[in-house]
C-alpha cells in the first residue's frame, strides 16, 4: 500500500479529535493549572503540556478500533495511538523536537527512529536530507533496534502484521496551536508524505472574549474620562461671572 492510500484512510473524525486533544491541553488544561496553582515559574509547563495531551488522547481517542498503549522510556512515559482497522500507529511530537532529532547524533535510537525504522523500513522519502556529519542517517544496529521495538510495543503491535507509523507533528505560537500535520516518515525521519490538520484548529474564543471585553472597558474608560473633563469644565464656567466665561473659553 502506498503512503497516500495510508493517509487517505485517516477519517475526518480521527483528525478532528487529535486536534481537539492538543487544543484542550493548551486552551483548557494549561489555563486551569495556572489559575489554580499560581506558580512563580513555569519551567515545567512544556513537559506538562505533553502529559495533558497524553491524558486527553486516552480519554477522547480510545474506542472504535482505536487503542492507546503506554510505553516506558527510562524515567519518561509516552503514549502510542493504535488504529487496528487501518493498521497505523501514531505518536505526537512538537515540530521543534523533530527538527532536533534530525540533527542529533545519537548512540541509541530515539523511540520514533526505532518505530519508523521497523514499520516504515520499506519506504524512502522523495527528497532526502544530507546528514551534517556526512554519515548514513540510519546507523543503528539492527538487533538493537529490534530489541528496542519489542520493549516499546511489548507484543501489542506485531511488526509482521503490516502496520505503518505516522507522526502527528504540531507547533504553537504564543500558547496557541498554530500548525499541525500528520507525517509519514521514512527510517531517516525524512518526509514521505503528509496531510494538514490545520482546518480543524479552532481559535481560543475565551481569549478573543477577554480581548474584546478589555477593548470595551478601555473605550468606556475613555468616554467616562472625557465626560468627566467636560463636566468639570462646565462647572467651572457656571461658577464664573458672565465676563469671565468668554475669557475662560478663550484660554481653553
């Protein structure tokens, strides 16, 4: 099966729910955390966003041939979405992290490199990127990759069952979801094909409401200030003698 066919099998409902899970982490979970705990610093927020996304996909993606499996990675834990009907697995990652992975020279494969190294091994991106070290991009020992794959999936996804892997890659701007795509990657993390999910991004209406309220408050404040100045001016003129009024108006 070619990659376009694989991507075309992804339903609109699946695409929309993926975007919603990430949006909820950014628009609901993060503001709730900040308003409830009022942290002095927010150094751990990028990692917590990943935790909220993982929680949301478990709550809102599982069911109807979609399974969510958890895998350990040293002291860190991740989630994999498994579409049993279409035989596709998914992981979620920031665009910035994917760019870093493409540049890094690792002794052991990142989990994404392991997964695509097994499930997407027979695909090659139409445009290949040169490794900055001038070496073969995928230089990991095959036996090490096989063992790593088994430690990740623990038998939940048999590599001989025709599964392929897609990476859901997103980026944010000022705390809002700005860009999200599903990428089919080859074993070197080069892009074979993609579909954009940007049409499902919804603006954060709460922020728009707040901004609109603040604008109205500023306008009301300006109107009240102008009205106040006019009232003071009229009082001053009323208190003045008839001769003084024209003089005061000239001065104004």
